[in-house]
């Protein structure tokens, strides 16, 4: 068995716009934990927000923090009580471990666990590093033919799966997706995989609308030129992935009778709610927060070809260039998803 190193490289957020690669001890896997050598980590808007602002809502970076929560890698060691046969497995990491005992956990809503420890959410370190330790139940095996870069994107795919489940997308459901960022593009594919015959996408970037069409959208709207109302499309379901308050309010007005609206994108703290339309059409409006029990379905969708993850990856960076990875969208309008490769 190859001897493991005692220390590793980690990209550490030391303050607003202050990232540096530091040497840190390799984590010691605790009871029922696996030690995973990280091979790929996707970047997320939350990582960028922490980098640029040092906080997201009530979550404030008060001490040095390792960002990154979309990760995959190889199991290299195990802690007490964990299955030793899992050493050598290739895994996609579900980055949040709940308490298992609270009311929300017992009712299957562990994503709402108040004691959740989630990668890259202060004060819990994330995966922009060479090794992480994680409870074995949240390190999900992936097929041997799935590249680990693709396996890292099971996390944002899980966000889309959860949104489609919350919206009860099924065969015959007409879907509007606002925002063609990574999650919006995955929501398009998930909705089609769940049976939606029509999925219309709005965005302001032509490149992303072209990609949405290539990935299965049946219609696209350039929001700079055409409003949702002007398009004349009446969806049964709205998957709001932009996080833009004005877009949310406009899109809600198009949802048909007894429709469902799931608010996925994170933007401001408040949105304008077209209350008369919501009431008169009995529209269900709900938020969505992360996911629960989505990894098996997400891995199945990706490995079976129903969802394509590779086209989302537009840029790759090494561990020393995490700052560039987090800000590439501001420099390159064709950027969709940057991936960090900690071994480089």
C-alpha cells in the first residue's frame, strides 16, 4: 500500500479577494469516514461570492477557509468503522453531512438539518485541496468509465434533480427555465429526462442560449429582446435559476393555472411577488435548498447519457489559480463552468 503524505496543498481564503496556497496536514479520517484524494472540483457562484464579499447572508467567513464543494476523487484510506474495501473506489462527494438525529433528518429532509456541516460553508473547510475526509455514506461510487471531472459535477446536477422533484416535473409538463447558467442548463436536461416535452430557457447571453438548445431546450428567449410574457409560453412549471428579482417576478406571471414555481437561484433577499396572479391561478411557490437523496439518480442520469455534463466545462485551472477560476466569468463571456484540478 502506498504511504500517504502527512501534509498537502490547500487553497485558503484568508480575506476578501485574498487566496493563497498553503501547506496543511492531511485530514485524519474519523469514525466511519473515508479519506479521499481530490481529483476535480467544480467552481460555484457561492465560492465566488465568498471570495468577493466574504459572506453569503448569515454565513460569514471569520477565519481562513478552504472553498469548493463540487468534488470527486479516489478513496485512499478509511477511519474506524468505515468499510476498508472502499479504498481504491472512485467517488463523487455529497458535501453536506447532517446530524442524523434531528426532526428534519428523521423525516428524510436532511438538507434542512440545522446541524448540517457543509463543505465551504463557514466554518467548515471545502475541497480546493488535495485530500478531504468525509462520512462514508456521502462518498458515492461512480462507474469506472465516468471521468472524475464529470463526477465532480454530480453536485450541481443534484441541485437540478432536486428542483425537478420539488416541481413534480413529469411527462407532459411544460417547463420554463430562467437563467442558463450551469444549474439552469442542468435543469433543462433534467426536465427533459423527467419527461417534459417542452422546455423554454431565458438568458441574456447568446452563447449560453445556444448551449441550452444543444442540450435539449425546445425554445430559447434572449431576455434582452423578448420578455417571458411576450413569448406567449404558458408553463406548468417555472424553474427560476437566475436569482434576479425582476426576472422572477416577470416569470411568475406566465405560470399557468395550478402551476408550480421553484426558486433555485440565489440573488437578493426579497423578490416582488405578483400576488394576484399567484392567488387567482393557485400557483405553488417554493424555495429549494441543496438536495436530499439525489446522488443515485444524478449518477444514473449522467452515466446513462440522459444528462451531458462535459459540455458545461469551459475552463480548467490548477490549485494555484483558484482566484482565476472563480472570476473567469467576469473576463470571458463564454465561460460556463470552471473546474479546479488540485493535483495540478
